[in-house]
């Protein structure tokens, strides 16, 4: 597991409650439909696909969260809520636009995310120039 989950270590919010909060948040900005997919067992995952009307055109995105146990499931789902809340607020304030903020997660006509279409983890990135 990359990083630490200390920020959400004490959360008592269930994954189901976080899903409800995420849906209400996204409905407030025009989400029209949701598809949640969950694995049963250990380890597991949650997948959210949502469709919304944005500036008079439909867009859809997909986000996934992997977890190792129920405690981590609660933590990561709560982190997902706050992650999305920050993105939505930044968009609403005009700090960023929807397409740039959600670009890696936007779904293409083929049902893949833009990130997956571009090669995912195998994507070749330019190396940063050496710092003086």
C-alpha cells in the first residue's frame, strides 16, 4: 500500500454512507446516473461510474478504489468522498475546468477511461530535465 491512511484512521463512516454522500455530492452538480460495482471478499474494490450533463453535453467517468480489509475500505471510501468534494468545489469556483480535472477518469466511446486509452501504467512519459 502506497502512503499512509492516518488521516482517515479513525473514521466511523461506513462505505455505504460514503457512497451515499458521494452520490448526493455528484447529484448536486448534475449527475444523472450511477453504477457502483463492488467485489465481495478480501481484498476488494469499489468502482464508481457516473454520468452527468455538463455544459449541455453528457460526460461519464469511472473511479476505482482498492482495499485490503474492511477498515481500509471505510478509510478509502471516505478519502474518495473528500477527494471528489475538493474537485467539485475547485470546478465550481472556477479554479479548474471539469474536463481537465477529470480527464484521466473520463470514459471514451469504447468504455475505457482516457488514462486506459493512453496506455495506463505503461504510458511513456517525458523525463524531467535534470535540475542544476
